[in-house]
C-alpha cells in the first residue's frame, strides 16, 4: 500500500482522506469519486480510508480514550463559541436588518413628480375648455327640454287633472 501512497502527491492524499471521512464538500467528494473510478491506486486508498472511517464511527464513546473525548469537547466548544450569541445581540441585529429593509423600501418607492412642458399645459387647458363648452351646450338643451316639454306636458297635465278631480269631489260637482 505504501507504493500507491508514494505515487500520489500529499494534497491529493489529503483530499482522498477528507472525502473518505466525509469531511469534504459534496463537489470535492464527487471529484474524488470520479478520480477513484479512473485510477485503481486512488480507489484502493479511498476504500481503505473509508473502511477505517466506518470503523472509527462505530466505536462507542465508552471505549474511546478520555483524552480524545476531552480534546474533542475543547475543540467543539472553541468552534461553537463564535456561533453562540446572546439574545440581546440577536434582537439588535434583527432590528437593524428590519430597519434597513424598511428604509430601503420607503426610499425606493418615492414617486417623482411629473414635469410638464408649457405646450402640454396649454394643450390640456384648451381640451378642458372644449370639454366644458360641450357639457354647457348639453345642459342648456336639457334645461330647455325640461322647461318646454317635460314640465308642462308630463308633469303639469297629470297634476292639473288630479286637482280637477279633487275639486269636483270636494265641491260636489
């Protein structure tokens, strides 16, 4: 086995060991997998380290030496120390993030006031005057129609007829 290890450079051997113990990322493990498919020496080294990794993982903590367990505890506590945040810090950070998000939304949605040229304003004024003139003509026609036809014929006649009937009934005829 030593001859296979001598043929492979130190960096590749570290990558193989890392992949065998599943410490490497997915892409790195795939690279080693395809390298092992091509190279029989890499495949045998990978398989050897993978079986060792499986054996190591199967060792119950009771059989592990105390020094190893203590060194792992110390290492994991140092690594996890950076990720443990006090609730006050979490609150402050989340407050800052939310405030920033709201501020960005408020400042992005400001609408710019449209600017109109003098010619556009004059054209709009002319169109409004024409529209109002048309509405005025329609109102005048409607007024004359109501005064000349609707009120005397449609409203006045039935009222006059009703009052005549009431007078005849009250006066007696």
